[in-house]
C-alpha cells in the first residue's frame, strides 16, 4: 500500500496488522525498540528495511517477512528468498512493511499495489504509485478528500514541483494593503462616481454616457451586451498560490518578530500558521515545508514575501524543492555547507573570534544532529566520509561520527520555533 505521508503509512500498517491478526497469520507480538520508536512485531509480519547495509545484503526499501523475532534480534526472509539475521543493537532501521510512502517506493517493484490518494499528491506521486506493480494496481480515495472523480483527476494531474516566479502573481501593494483593511476596489469606484455626481455640470459633461451597474463596475451606456468570460484556470491558480504564499509568510514572519523580542509564539499565531500551512499545501504540495526551510536559512525572505515581494522567496522555495526531491543534490549541498562552516570556524578561531566560533560550531552540530531525522541522506553520505573530514571511523552513526571527528558537542539545537 502506498500513500503520501508517514502518518498515513503508520495508520495503514496498523490496519493491515489488525486484518492479519484476525486471519490468524501473525504470532505473538514482541515489543521492540527500533530506529523510529517502539513497535510491535510478530512472526509473519511484513518488514521493510530502511537503511543500506552491505554486511546484511539489504538496501533501503528491501521487503521481507519475519521468521523469528525477540527483544534482541530478528530473522527475516526477504522477497528475494534470502534469510537475513541481525541483532537490533547493531541494526534497528526497520519498520512494518505493509505500507510505504510514495517517496520510499521509487525504484520498488511488487506484484500488486494499492495507492491511497490524498489531497497532497500530484502527477509525480501518482506516476510513481501507479507504476510499481507487475500484475495489478488499484487506486483508492475517500469522499471526505475528493467529492467526485473530477476533483481526484485534477489533483493527480497537477504538476507543482517546477514552479517559478512567473507562476505567482505580481501583487499591487496598495490594493492589497487596502483590501486587507476592508477597503475594496468596488468602494473606490463608487466613491469616484459619487464625486463626479457632485461636480459642476461643466465638469460632469466629460463623464456623460457612463453608468454604474449593480455589480459596481464602470461601463458605457450603449455598450454591447455583456459577455461572461470564463476565468483562466492558470490565472486562478497563480492568484491562489500567491495569496497562500503571502499568508504563510506573514504567519512565519509574525513568529520571527515575536522571537526576536524575546517572546514565544502565541496560541493565535500558532493557529494561524497551521491554517496558512494547510491552505498553502492545497495549492502547492510541500509548499509550506519548502518555504519554511528557506526562511530558516534567510529570515529576510519571510519579511519580503509578507509584504508581497515574492520573487526571491519563490526562487528559494524552488531550490528547497529540488533539494528535497533530489537526494544526491541534497548530499552535495550538505557536503559544501559542512566544508564552508568548517573553514569558517578555523578562521574565527585563529582570529580570536570566539563568539563567532561558537555560533559556527553550533551550526555544525545542528547539521550533524539533523542526520538522525534523515536516514536517506545519512545513507548517501555514508559513502562520502572522506569529503566530510572523517579520518577515523568509530563505528557510530554518521551524525555521531561527524561530531566525534570534529570535536563537536551535540547538545540541544536551536530551531526557528515554527
């Protein structure tokens, strides 16, 4: 089963285990602590390996069935027919294998696939999910997410990954400022007409032939019959994206400003951020995620986008999208950034700038710690230890190995608080 988010995967895995247990196909549950937390595993359970390990002959995404399990070890029969035994203290990168995210499924091939469509999906995710099978694929969706098949088709047909600044509207700051305060364009037109009516007859003469219809727009008295023009879908999407981007930027920037003053985000600010994220995701999947990654690196972008100047923010958002969807590019970026910080810390230390040195070292610690939450990137970087300055291998996970080799304290890191 394939779907969009890790939360949905967890729910599907639990539902599948309930069915398996009701059918009598699972043994007794054994509570086991693995890399993602504590899980209940039993003989007969489907299992997915989450990290490449040459010694075991498994890769990130390898599937199999549990033959034996206890608190300390497992034996798994992979779908390729190999028996793999391992101690959980040495390798704990496993999870239930009934469901997976579409991202995890890239490169995977199985006999049958069931894809759960959700509003966050796009054409790329749909293509990945519906091309993993040998024998058959089925698409499932909920009426609470899609009221009809037409809405489902539009969602699974959209392309959001390569948006550019031209995909966002250029805002009129004056009009936007006014409308946010309840001053609409219609009111401005009506006010102009009112002024004209009060003007002297000689001045009013130049406006003869003009009328104000019920809808508040100006037009010629003897104009041709009004024709209703259908709204351009691309133009509508452009406006919706821009509004969502600006609203989200305002929510993030408000929290930034509160933090700069030494305060914490209020419940109202957190609620607005959550709602802004939801709206943004509807018109641009992963939009809020990628935007926040960009704002964390350069908070000025949030301030700019909050005032309607979105071009730089869109370019930064697109870069974050490419980084997220291209693991190799993320690895290159990590290595470049790590080297840059390492060189900066050396210069600061030699110059006696201990305050700057501590900030830089803290940033390196945050990078090392971030690998704990990104097993895919950690797996790719495992083959680039030399590029990261690791001369002595301690047998630890990569993040800890980086800290060990560079003498970094992995204390509690700072975050943007959103």
